[in-house]
């Protein structure tokens, strides 16, 4: 019997999503984006209200160590609709 890794167990328990492939995932893979952070402004009134995504940061590795800052790939992300798709997830 093979032991599952901790990461595999977390994935199976839904820690990193529901396991259903989404269109934005394909866009990230196509562009070589491994991780994304979305900065969100919000109002707090008995919980988060009026969430507004204001900045998307892209990373070339899974641990967030290499942020994509070159304007050429950032322009591609915007033009392809990837950035808008990611903002819709948080807004």
C-alpha cells in the first residue's frame, strides 16, 4: 500500500479547490504561470462586503519566488483575458 503525500491528501480534501478544471487554469498553463496572487480591497461589515480586485501578481514558480514583472508577458495576460478571468473569481 502506497502512502499519499501530505499535498496529495490536502488536494483530495479540497484544500486547493474542488478538483474541477476551469478555463482560467488552462490559460495559466498556456502562459507558464504557476501561481497568482490577487490583491483585493473590501469593506468589512459583519463580514467581507464589496470585494474589488485591484491588482493581479503572477509568479513563474509555485512558491511565489519569481514574480513576472516584464511588461511583454503581462500584456499577453491582459490581452488573452486571463487577468479578467482571475479578477472575476475574487470579485
